[in-house]
C-alpha cells in the first residue's frame, strides 16, 4: 500500500506491506473512534500498488503530486514502512533543529 503520510506537516508518501497497512489501520482504530479513522483515511489517499518483474513500482499521479515528486525521489526506512520523499523536501526537513522535528512528530 502506498499512502500520504498521516502527518500533514510532512509531505511524503508511506509504503506498507498489506499486513503492516492493516496493523496501521488497527492502531488508528484503537487510538481514535471509527468515524475519525474513516475521516482520516479519506484524506490519506491510499492505493494498492504492485511490483513488476524488474522490482519497480509505479507511483500514481495523485500521490506524486502530493509529495511533489518530479525528478528526484529519496526512499528512507522508517521501521515498519518506508517513506518516499522529494529530495529537496527531505533535505529541508532534515536541516530543521531537533526540537522542531520533535514537535512535528508529536503533532502527527
């Protein structure tokens, strides 16, 4: 599954295995009501993707546009999923002071 990052302050994409996506949805349901989970998911825009014989996958236009991916993308590991970033956005985010990054994460 490929989805918008639920932290609206970080315009990147999150990629999950189907099992990890289901775990993510379950954790949302445990933390918040089902109505709010459905509301969040409507705006996350998640799409199931497949990997071709060469090991590549296609990022749908709506998700590429959201993450501002045009030329260079960077893939980073983030525990149970990986993130796909516009190279410049990632560099800008990583240049922020640690306390600002902590605030961004807390407000996810």
